[in-house]
C-alpha cells in the first residue's frame, strides 16, 4: 500500500508540475490574445479580465492596415526564407567537410569557426555596420540576409556535424564501392538521414531571422525595406502606445513561426533528443 501511495503521489506531483509549467508559458500568450481584443480604454483595467467585456477586432484591422504592414511582413518572410535556405545549404556542406573529409588543420578550423558562438551578437553590430557600409549593403534586404547567415553558420554547423558523425560510415563506404562520388553521397545518403538535424537548423534559423531586431533597426532606414519587428516597434508614439494594436500585430507575426514549427515539430523533437543540445 505504501508503494502504491508513493507512486500515486509521484504521479500527481508530475502532473502538477507539468500543468504549472504549461500555465506559466500559456498565460502570457493568453493575456496577449485578450489584450489584442480589447479597446484601448480597457487595456489597463484592474482587475484584469480573462476575456474582454467588449471584444473587438478593430486592433487587427487597424494594425494590418497601418502604414506598410503588409510590405513589412513580406520583407520579413523573404529575409527569413532566404536566410534559412542559405544557412542550411552552407552549414550542411561545412558540417559534412568537418565530419567526413580529410582537410588539413580541420579541427583547428572547426574550433576557429566555433568562436563565432562565443561572441555576443551586440558586440558585432559596429564591425558589421562598418563592413556593410563599405560593401554597400546598408538599407537592403540582401545585407540583412548575409549578416543573418554569417551569424547562424557557427551554431548550425556545430549541430549538423554531430548528426553527420553519427551516420554509419559503412553506408558511405558501400556507396564509394558502387562508384558514387562525395557529392552524390552527400545528397543521396547524408541529407536524407539527417532530417531531424535539418529540422532543428530550419526552426532555429527561421526564428532568429524572423524575430531579429537590433541589427535590422541599425541597418535599415529606408521605409520600404523595414522588417516586421521594426514595424511593430513603430506602433509606439511619443505620448501613447496602442498596446492592443501592438499585441494584434505580434500575434500575426507569430503565425509563420507556429506554422514552421508545426511542419517540422516531429523531426525537431527527435533532433533535439539526439543533437549536441542534449545534456
């Protein structure tokens, strides 16, 4: 009886902790949704309501029709998609070279690449600005993409190298015996077997390039080239912040991230459990 009771208590504690964790994560999102449906006069009402008394979609219609919101959304989508595609392509080839090929000073070059993970991105803003100005990449989506790719390469190469090293070498040896070249092995064997790792890289890179604000705020001054994080920040005025519109725009901005995670979540969970992120 004592063992059954302890198991029941342990199970109850587990469920309690899981529910508490979900609540901690979910409550801020729920508050954001509720606030996005409130008129401005009810934003700071006390006590706060779990559902607005006069729910309205006005914040969404105003936010989506404000300024060039649609263009900013499209700019962010283009930057995020192109950055993700380039990062996957370059980091996967780098990771394969570091994992499988015999390259002089390979380990030294790999650790040199990893130094990019140790430098806070904020410290690189000034050097990035100087280089981008000299190359004429300021006020352009191309400049954003190139910076985002370079900022993601070290981490994503590190993750993919771990996946590639876990793939049995016997598969490559058999392909080499059959006359396949390294390029064929990479595309026909390594990439298909590394879907969980590629899903992790896809989600992390897309999320970074979609949400990044500091560099975009520094590099982009041209109105038509702004990205969505900058657009949402512009909802604040000198005397008043329309929080309902800010949260409405933020919810719209979450949609692509949720869709990307929904598409890749099966591989993402598998990839997290087997990648270099595990403890």
